[in-house]
């Protein structure tokens, strides 16, 4: 499993991906994990060690489901134990991906500072309330759910009235166009 942020989810899931000697990315590897119908598909580096007719990675880099790719780092196979990639330090890939996530965040629609502050204070107060008076916290959360459904529907209606493209909405939210459409649709039909 890759790296996810709570805010962007699968729109920006990151992994350590493999790069072949010619600079291309290998096709997905399918791994039978047992006698069931489940076959695991992956594009993660660990699967590209040259064993079982799989391609052998020449380099590795951070990869994001949105299509972004980080800097490539060569693999020195002579320093590794046989064909084992688990001893390879790939921590730079996470750092590269996290820089990508920060870029995505900078490209999203900014929230007003007062609202950001209010949301932070609300989270702090609700967290404390959940410890001190859990039922009161549940009542507050129910009120917030009703509020977000109502305001979400109004915002989704307004976004559609503005005839914004899914690409525009997606970029503003840091999501793929498909995920943006799904979110707007969810708010439109929420009850």
C-alpha cells in the first residue's frame, strides 16, 4: 500500500515506483496470493527484482496516481543482498512525494484565514469535548453533519451553475476530475 493524505486520498496516492534501464516504467505485476480469486496488482519497486520473469528495476522514484513522477535514483545491485530490494533506502521517494503534495496544496483554492482558524479551534474544542462529554460531542457532530450537508448542497449547486469544468473543480480541491465529480455529486444528492 502506498502513501495517502486524508485530504486528497487516492487522487494522490504515492508509491516507490520502478524505472527500467531505458527510462520507462514497467507494466504492473500480478501476484497470486493464494488459492482464492484474489490476485494482487502492483507497480511498487519491491516487485521488480528480476525474479519470476519480472523485469529488473534499474532505478526507483516516487510515483503518484495523478501521473506526477519524482527524481530517479539508480539501484546499485552489487550493494544489495542478491535480488532483495528490502535493504534499499528509498526514504527520499517519500520526501519527493511529500513535496509534490505541498505543491498540490498550494494550487488548491485557499481558505480564508478566519475560517482556517475557526476550523482549527473547532477541532480542538470537539476533541476536548469528546473526552469530557462524549454525548455532547456526538450531538455537536450531528449538528455539523446537517450543516455540511446543507452548505455542501448549496456550494455544489453554485459550482454547477457557474458551469465549472471537472478539471477546474478538481484542481481547486486537489483531486482528479473524476473524484471532484464524485464529491460534487455526493453533495448534490446528500440528505
